[in-house]
C-alpha cells in the first residue's frame, strides 16, 4: 500500500506545479499551447498521488508489489520526457524560422541598399542634368 | 539551351584576405557574370571589400553556417530571375578558370546540377590529409550507393546549377557539410547531377581548422544526416514543379 505521507507530499507537489503553471499563464509568461502538456502532467500526477487505490491497482498491473509510489516516479519521468521531446520540436521549428528570417532580412537589406544607391544616382544625374540645362550666364 | 544571365554566388566568412581577388577573378573571366557575396556574419571587412570590388553583397545579421549562407545566395538568384548560378567559396580554393568546364553540361542541357570534383580524374594532384581523405572516401562510397550513381567528391562546394537546381536549393538546403546531404536531396528530387573533373587550389589564407577528432565527429553526424535525408518525406517533384 502507498504510505499516506507520500501520498500527501506528492499531492502537494503536484498542486504546486499546477499552481505555478497557472500563475505563469496568468502573467502571460507561458503561452497556453506550451502550458497544456504541463497542466496534463500536473493533473495526472495529482490524481495518481491522491487516489491511492488507483496507484496500487496500476502498480499491480505493472507487477510492482513492494513499493507502489515507484509508479509515480515512472509516470512523472515519462511526462518529463514527452515535454522535453515536444520542446525539441518547438526549438527545431524556431531555429528553422530564425534562419529564414535572417536570410529574408539580409536579402531585403541588400535590396534596400540598391534602391538607395539608385535614388542617389538619379538625384545626382538629375542635378547634373539641371546644370547642363541651366540658363547660360 | 541558350545561356541566360549567370550569377556567381560566393559565400564568405571572415575572408577579407581573399574575397577581393575572388571577385576580381570572376569578373575578369566574364564581365557579364554578376557576383553576389554572402557575408555570413563576418567580423572583418569582407562585406565592404567585396562591395568595393563590384559585387552585390548580402550581409547576414549573424553567422548561419555555410549551408544557410549558400542558400541565401540561391534565394537571391531565384528572386532575381537568374537562369544559371555557379557557386565558389570565398577563400579562393575554387579557381574561376574552371567555370567554363563547370558550366558546359548546364548550357548543353544535360544536367541540372554540376559538381566540380577533385577526384574524378584520379591523377593524384590533390592529396588532402589522412583524416579528411578517409571522410571523403567514406562519403563518396556511401552516397554513390544511396543514389545509384558514381559520385567521387561529395564535399565539393564548386557547383553550377540551372533554374531547377536553383529553385530546389533555394527551397531546401541542409546546413552542416551541406554538399553531402544535398547530393541525396538532388537524387530524391530526380534532378540530374553530373560531376566534372576540376583542379582546386590550396587555401589562400589559413589552414582548414578541422582536426582528426572533429572529422570523426562530423563523419558520424553527416552519416546520420544522410540516412535521415534518405528516410525523409519529400513533396512529389511533379507537384512542386506545378507550383512554380
């Protein structure tokens, strides 16, 4: 059986995680789409921590008879791996987008330089033209 | 195919010692060639020197690595409607005198992408250090196997491309040692790749900084990337062509 103390401690920890995630969302420091996985993680851990019978049953399925809270660690680790993997995909996408943006900026900047030079040349030619056309004496 | 407008793409990272000469040589060879230098986050005078020598200069806001820099050049070529592009490295190891050889299969319409190979002749004129030679042989064998085509120099960045090649690379180009992976990309998109033998020069400035340990690391990394490239999902080429 899961010791009550561990159950309470794990529930408090899960609640704390959920609370922090909600606070971060409220403060707009965490976007909902990235917070979703954390909320699911917190909720699953909270349920497994508080519902001792459930944890024991799952431990039974897994053949863990001596120490059911081990399942808590296992589930927590699994979710952390999922979150990390998801963040790796986010990071990869951001890196790709960053490259595209840098290239875009560089190409636009080059075009801008060209346009500026063109304007400068036209202005110069225009002045010269006006001088040439200018009324004599 | 009649020769259209040609652009020479020159990626450069801190090459102020060589870049001016490279630009001059290309322009001296054929004044009708436009030259664009991609300055990959240099901290020296590469950009202003290239500009002073008459090249268009695209300055990346930070260092993207060789793949990202070269791809910027292909995007430039695509945007500006160039029919043919050649790519030479900014360190001067690619001799512009070989450009005619490189361009021939493009102009005759028998290839979409032409790579200048240091080993196609096998006359022993080019002898890289051992670590690198192992890597080069390994990738040549592996890529030849994967693409069912004899490729002798997979790391050569000395290339000529027609419009289809430019469009492919502008859209999708790998980053680390991009030439190896790009060969697989070309095969997957069913573009025609031809190798021509060229001579390359020794680096004009500085030694290549690749040590033995790093070569092994890169070999592993690029080998992995190759298999990923083979396994990746690609858009059907015909569909892509229709979009363009």
